C-alpha cells in the first residue's frame, strides 16, 4: 500500500515536470560525464607521475592545465546554453522577437533580397550588426535558428575569456573563479539580456577578450601578437556595432601606452600598434568596401554618426554628469546589488592599501595588484558613464559591464573564503590542495544549472504567443506583396505577418522625434513609396502623433479611409489608401 502510494506520488511528479524533464536530464547527464571524465584523467596523470616521475610541465605543456581545458570550455558552453534558452530566438521558445531584435532581423531578411542598410533601410546601429543577422538567417531563414546559434557562440566566448581573465588575476582557485562567473552571468546577468539579439550581446566577446589581454599585460608586461591582433579586431568590431560601447578601449589603450612609455619600451609599443591596427583593418576594410560598392557610405555616415549625435542630444533624458544620469546609475546599481556590494568592498580595500602609497608620491612602491585594482575601477566608472549617458533605464545597456562584475565578485568571494577559513575553519580549497574540489565543482554546477533550467528558465519561456492585433489584421486583410507600413517600433509585425514596407523608414520612432534630418527624410520617403495600408498600434513608449495627425488630414481630404480596431485602451488605427 505504502509502496503504491509512493510510486503514484513519483508518477504524478514526473507528469507535472514531464514537459521540462528532458532539458534537466540532458544537462545532468552531461555534467556526470564531465565528472567521471575528469576523475579518469586525474587517475591517469597520477599513474604517469608515479611511474615516470615526470613534472607537471613537460616540453612546454602543462598536463594539469591541458586536462582542464576541455571541461572548462564545456562548462562555459553549458552556462551560455542555460542563458540562451531564455532568448526569444531559441528554437524551443515560443516568444516573438523583441522590438530591437525585430528591427535587426528585418534588415537582415531584407538584405537577402538585395536591400542595402542605410541606403534602402534606416537604422542607426553599425553595419557589422546587420551582417551578423544576414549570415545567421542564411542558415535558418524565417526560423532565426542561425542567429540564435551565433548568440550562443558569442556568449560562450565571452564567458570563457571572462574565466581566463579571472585565472590571470587568481589562478589558485577554480571553484571561486567559476562561482564569480556564475553569479555575474547567470544570477545577475540573466535579467540584463532582455530576450537576446541585442547589440551589447555581440560586443561581450570582444570586451571579455580585451579584458583578458589587458589584465595579462598589467600582470606580466607581455602579450602575444595574436592577442594584440584580436584586441584590435574586437575594438573595430564593437565600433561597427555600436560605438558608445568602446569605453574599455578608450581607457585601457592609453594605460597600456603609458606603461610602455614609462618603461621606455618604444619598439615594443610600435610592435603592438602594428598588430592592433592590422586586426582592426581585417574588420574595417571589408565593411568599407561593401559600403563603397553599394553607394551607402554617405547614408551610413549620416545615420550612424550624425543622427546618433542628435539622438544623444535631443532624445536622451540626461547626458553625462546630469541628475537623470545619476538616478539611472543608482537604479542599475540597486538592480545588480551583489555586484554593487562587491564594487564597494573592492574600492574600500584599494583605498586602504593603495591610496596612501599613491598619493604620497611613492608610485614605485604601489604593488602591481593595487594598480590593477585601480585601473579596473577607473575603467568600470568610465564604461558605466557611457552606458548610462542617455539616462534611459533599459536593462541591456549595462550588459557590457558583466565582465567587470566577474572581477569584483571574484575579489569578494576570495575575501569571504579567506575569513571563513579563519572564523569557521572551513573554506573552499585551492586547486593544489584538493583535486576533488574540481570534480565536485562539475557536479555542483551541473546540478545547479539543471535545476535552474528545469524549474525556473524553461517554465517561463515555453509559452504560447498570442498574435498581436496588427499581425492578425495584415494576415487577414493584405497580400504578401502589398506595401504596408507599421508606425512606431513594432517591427515584429513585419516578421510575424510576412509583409514589408518598400521604403527606407520601416520604423519611425525615435528617428522622427530625435532628428530634423531624419524627420524630413521620412516624409520624402513616405510620399515616394505611398503605402497601401498604414497601421498605428497603441504604444505607450513611442510617440506617433506626428504620423497620425498627418494621416488624419489625408483622411479628411479623401486620400485615406480610417478605422479603429481593438479596445479603447489599446486601439489599432488602420489607414487604407483609397483607389
């Protein structure tokens, strides 16, 4: 009887979580595999060491380090996968693409039929972003699977080089390093991705990589030509995605140059400059050639540089140093409070150890680690000021700061571990002290990720999406080749309905409200293309009154007919061109 009750209970539990059980099982089995693989490798190395008495480093290869790399990469991938499961473009996800994501996807889709960004399609992001969408869509078409794969790769690379940075700063404790990664990316960072396919996400790998190169240079005074090449490539990639995300390079490069000048290593500096510039040109030249061949360079300059200047000046709520920006910074710091706590402790620790030495004129007496701490704080502050300069509290704006969070949280965890060893007589052992800590870490992370995916992430993302009213109207009342315009920012309506606008300004806010140049270009474009159907969905965040007022006048003249659908709270205005 009791056995039957227990079995019945277990069966009901299985049915309850059956929808998400496969994800849990896959992650759990993968980590079990890593656990036993690591155990086997460890035993093999012990046998080799006992029989042949070879050192850990042989012929330039660290056997222990090499044995770890496989599971480190896999662990980084699985953390990235856990995050990527929440993205709107995930194949098992039923969500529609977000506002910004749908803009980028629409441009990538139109590029497949010959349209050219800036010349034929307006946006004020960099050209590399659209190439990412284009190549992702080549492999998956309307399912967007290819773009999601690129997202997953970028996230994996970012997590891996964040781990490598922490290794440079503290190579003794792998457990602490991965805990810092887990806290930064999965616990704090998960809320900042906002559905994925955003500019900051594609900048993360370059930022994390430069963080690794920068930390290594400050720690050792050296970096290889390929690391320098990669730093230049990443710099230009970020410039060609969204230029206000280059705060790390704007502060980091002068610091590196200053160190080399102080040491009078001018030949080395020229060597680094050559490889950095070469890496930048690998990205820059193909983009430049494309813009020249498609006659879109002038439009790119107008919308990517001139328009963004107007956008920052006219459409933002603050500006650097404003009260609104300060409020925005406080909002974000409250949101990521574990990282904020780590930053405060990190700052206090530096003030205690480094302030007196530095400002007494004894720069030479300041320890290398203290200078690294100071540079991290200065660069973080600068990057934060650039990320919040518009004073708009969009969560994804501070996604670029996640690699910094890992550094600060690593320091906090090291201090907690140090004092817990003194007070409670328990601490996380270093790698050299207890090899089982590495294998145990695999199991702990595997279980944590599996539970997270099973009970938190998957139940929240596997939802049915109700088509919006604009999409339903277009599907029922227009043909696929009809020229339609959706006012505002609801570009997902084009993707979900399979319709398109033949003009340049397929979305209009904020362009028409932020720049006189863009406003004039929009009206010219509108009159030239004359859409058959114009939809103005309800949008509390974007002002479309200029368009609706103009169309109401046209309706009064008999050029358009108007009807209002939906509820009075969320109306959909429909304008159809007569004849």
